C-alpha cells in the first residue's frame, strides 16, 4: 500500500530536519507524498518541492496555524495552500511579528532566571526560522542547563511557569478564512488533543464546518482504541474530508516517526483522491 503523511514539520519552524532532509527521509520511508505544515510559515516549501524533483515523491504545500477557541489552543492545518499568495504571506508576516515580540519577552524572563540566552544567540544556533517554545527548550537542553526538553517545559515554558508568555492567536474562524483565501483546504488538526468532551468537540466541528472547514485529521499518531473510528464517524456526519498525519518534528518529538507515528500509524495514499486537484 502506498502511504503518505499530511502533517510534517521542518526546521523552518520547530522540526529538526531541513526540508531537503525531510524529502530524503520520506523517500527512505517509502512515502509517496507528504505535506509540509510548518507553524505560521511556508518558508521551507520551495526547498522541499525542489528536493522532491530528485525523488519519486510529492510535496504538498501546507501550514499549521495556532488559534484560540474559547481559551483553548486549537490548530488548523492548511493543505494544498497557494504559498505564493501575497495576502496570505502578509498575514503570516503579521503573525510572526507578534510571535517575535513574545520571544523577546521570553528571553528576558529566562535571563532573569540566570540563563545565558538572547534572541541573537537563538538565531545563531537555529538559523532563519520561526522561533517557538520548542527552540527555547532545545537551546536550554543543548547548553546543558537541563536534562530534557520536558524539564524545560515543565519548569519554565509551559502555561503557569515563570517564563511562559501568552501568545496572541487568531480565532479558528479567521484561520479558516486565511487558508480559503489562499486556495487551501482548512483541516482541524489532532482533534482529540484538545480534551473536549464529545458534545464540545462536535459543537466546535459544527461551527467550523459552517465557517468553511473542509477536513479533519482523523488519523493521528496519538490515537488509541476507538479514537480513529470515532473521528471517521465525525467526518462522515459533517461531510468532511479525512486526513492523517504523524506530526513529525524529528528530534524535538523523538517518539514520533515520519509516516508511522509511534508505529501504529497507516495513512493510505488513497486519501488524496478526495482532493480533485491533487
């Protein structure tokens, strides 16, 4: 069976593989396609598409937008996005300007905790990328301040910790609109990670569907027991396209592998048949 992965991150955001390395790894994993869905950026898409010309693999342009729904962090994927759309790129630029201000604040708070860190040093280490909390955690780990990235989040970077700074997020309805205007397919990412009860999740899906949501990531690395069956049923009820993804981040999520997640993931290439333009 040909398999794919529609949720993958590169070092253009918080993954550790370059776009070229992702293509090479996807080829080794015998994937026929993957979607590059970095956080708030499409900076890696051109490189990935160019690299894919050397392999029998399709790179699908994508993005992952963080949104706020009733004070809960909810992510919307944009697949098959027009990554050259000027209006879309302008929106991403605005989101990243807000993120940059947050990162400055987090650096200041980490400095107050005694860490030798600055935005300049972060970019020297990670290059021209979208800096996320995962980068802060990786920096602290690699410089020997902490024993794990989990410790960095638990002690400093997570909600309620001394160095956590809330980030402005658009609403999922705005994210859907941004993606649709860039001719993309808006998809609700990892719907079970939000820990809504069944009624709350279905209510959100109903509202998002009415605003233009086109898909749901029913196949996901962290699904267990009846999770996938339940999400497939939800997709059928609301006539949503089914997508699947590992949420691969390389070393930043070492237990999640490309295409197979924790070893239990199988995303058939036949899912692409839902997208007439694919």
